[in-house]
C-alpha cells in the first residue's frame, strides 16, 4: 500500500471539514477524490501533502506515519509530486530548467539525463528551450507533470489538473496524462468535481460529501452498484420513480411484479424505484400492461405512459414519458421514430434496479 489513511479528522478554526476519512491507495493506482465544491477534497489532498495540520487519525505513506502527534513530517520530506493549480511553471525558466528545478542534488549530467527522460515520457522531446508562455495549456500541464515525476516521488497529487483546459482537447489530454502516469508506475490521487473526468482518468473513485467518503470503488461499481441515493444521483442521470405517482394500473402491476422478482427483497415495501435511463427500453409491440401481467417474463418490469417531449442529441434522443404524475426518461437511437403524444410501453430488467434492497430510497 502506498497510502493508508485511517479515521482522519481536519478542522479549520474549530469548524470540522474532514470527519473520519478512510482511504487506501495501492501501488500504481490512480484514485479520484470526486465531489461537489466545498466537500473537502482539496483539504484531504493538502493533509496528505502536509500543507494543513490534522486533528486526529493516521496518514501512512510507504509504511511511515507522517502525522503522528509528536512528529509531523514536513511536506518536502514526504516525497510527493504535486500538481496544484497554484504550482504553475516558473515563467522565467525554460522547460528544461523548470523540470531540473528540484534536481539540484544530482550531477549536471544526471540532471540532464533525467530531464530528457522526462520529456520523452511526456512525449515533448523538442521543447526543452521553450518558455511556458510559448506552450499550449495541455503542453504546460505535461511539462508540470514531467517536473513532478522528475523527483521520482512516492505518489503524485493532482488538484483539478484539467480545470483550465479547453473542453475540446481535455479528454485527449486526460488520456495522454493517464498513459504517462501508468507508464511511470507511480500511484496518483487527483481531485475533481467532474464524474466524466473521473471516469476517464481514475482506476478508483472515492466519492466525497460533507467531509466524508461516501463510497470507494471502481467507476463501474459506483455507477452500477451505488450504496446510497446520493451516490446513484451523483454518478449519472437517474429516474426516481415514485410508485404512488405512477397511476393505478402501472402501480398495481409494478408492485405485483416486484414481489414476484426473486432478485429483490421479498419483504420490502417499495415506494421508489431508481433506474438509469439507458436501462429502459420501448417495446416494439402494442401489447398492453394487462397482457404483460399474464406473461411469465418475470425478469422484466413494464410501465406505460405517453410521450411528453423529445430532445435530439445527434446520436440519440432523450424521451420524456408521462406516467400519470411521474416523468420517466429513456434514450432512443435517433434513427428510430417517436412522436409526442404517442402511447408507449417501457420495460426494464429487475437486475438494473438500483438500491433494490432498500425499503425506500431515502
Ligand atoms: N484555509 C481555510 N480556512 C477556513 N476554511 C477553509 C479553508 N480552506 C477551505 N475551507 C473550507 O473547508 C471546506 C472544504 O474546502 P475544500 O477546499 O477542501 O473543498 P473542495 O471540495 O476542494 O472544494 P472545491 O472543489 O471548491 O475546491 C469548505 O467549506 C471551505 O470553505
């Protein structure tokens, strides 16, 4: 384990900001601290870096506790590479000098060799003499990464590394930087409020809210198996279907069907179903709910409604279906035809119900 954090508490002026954070980072793992503004992501990163003091709990980096009561290890002795927004490149130094900045202990030849190795790693071999203002945002970010990796750190810490990058090139840069970090073999923690950046960059996401980590796992786990409604909502579009708002026919059928489905808790009293729009599909036939209820297809659940609106997004259409007081969204391939006012039947598989074992969703 490169990093092990246990029950970490941090406060600013007696105001509690981190409230018992646990986090482990393995060798070569890229972890994203994901969450909305103010939830404590940067504070956690700064606590790891030694830039804020901690109230209680342990931070262990490479088997060494860095924040024990009698000995707080200084930031520069933690051997961490940092890409904080405020740690931009030095404008008066060229690229080579920027990367060599922290390598004064090395001989001149070793320093030069390390700088060239880092520039090759970040795939910018020909810009050694250029100054930061002559580089694009993405190139500057890669040079900053080369500078951080040149120290051969235990771990990299990146605070919102892509926030100033134009969205057109952002995901290509994320791919490149992930590739560089993976090739270097170093573990990394990065902070972001964007789930899309987290999906593209991280092996593991730690989703934070209110000074706590709500769930840690692979992007797929958090998306498909969220442990709470908060996580389910944060990770992507979601239909929260209140059974009482569905209208009598839909409600009775769904309640009956849910009790028959073996995948869900037989004793639960379902009030809300959570399902992602991509897991709902339109039936091709004009069968009614009544005929469905007599079919034996227990894996599928059905809802009927009327198309209220459609929005074209190029590859797909988002369709909003009115089921009594409830709006339900799903996606349709944009080659398919659908009209506002059309009566349709949607189906979904019980295995795609999120939080199905919860008595209700809150
Ligand atoms: N130096 C400070 N003194 C007092 N309060 C602070 C300080 N730094 C941060 N805070 C507060 O601590 C809380 C967590 O801040 P933090 O910067 O860690 O959140 P964040 O999740 O990184 O947010 P953002 O995405 O906006 O950077 C916020 O309520 C913030 O106002």
